[in-house]
């Protein structure tokens, strides 16, 4: 029992030393200036609503990029599936080319819509 208490007090001492070191570091960090808010891509402003609008437009752009990436992944998956079907004899290469062509058109439309949404929300 004494060994366990001595071991616990040793761990407690090490923990207290680590916390003391961290508190010194926190005190040094709090003594400095506050960090500045990064500006959105629309530009710098003193008005909070304009900054929020800029961040909203940047968020719409990022969501559009993610949507385009997801569409690209689905199109690639469908084209690979059509190719696998043609290799297995259940489909033809014309089906693969059709899937690829339709996929390119869909990706182009998604990019067009993302560009339009970015220009609408960014204005």
C-alpha cells in the first residue's frame, strides 16, 4: 500500500510540474496582443457584416468545390463500372464512351453552376 501511495505521489508531482510549466507558457501567451482576424477573399473591412458576408461567399465556394469533387468521383465510378461490364461481356465500349461523355457534360454543368453561385454570392 505504501509503494502505491509513493508511486501515486511521484506521478502527482510530475503532473504538477508539467501543469506549472504549462501555466507559465499560458501567462506568456496572454501577455501579448490579441491575434488579428484573417480577412476573407473579398477584402478587408471594418464592418462585421461585410466580413461575415465575405466568409459566407468563401464558404459557398468551398462547398461548390467539394460538390464538384464528389460529382467527379461518382462519374469516375460509373465509367469504371461501365468498363468493368464491357470487359465481363455484359456491356460494350460504346456504353463506356457514353458514360464518359455524359459524365464530362455533368461535370461541366456543375462547374458552371458553382462559378455562377460564386459570382452571385460574392457580389
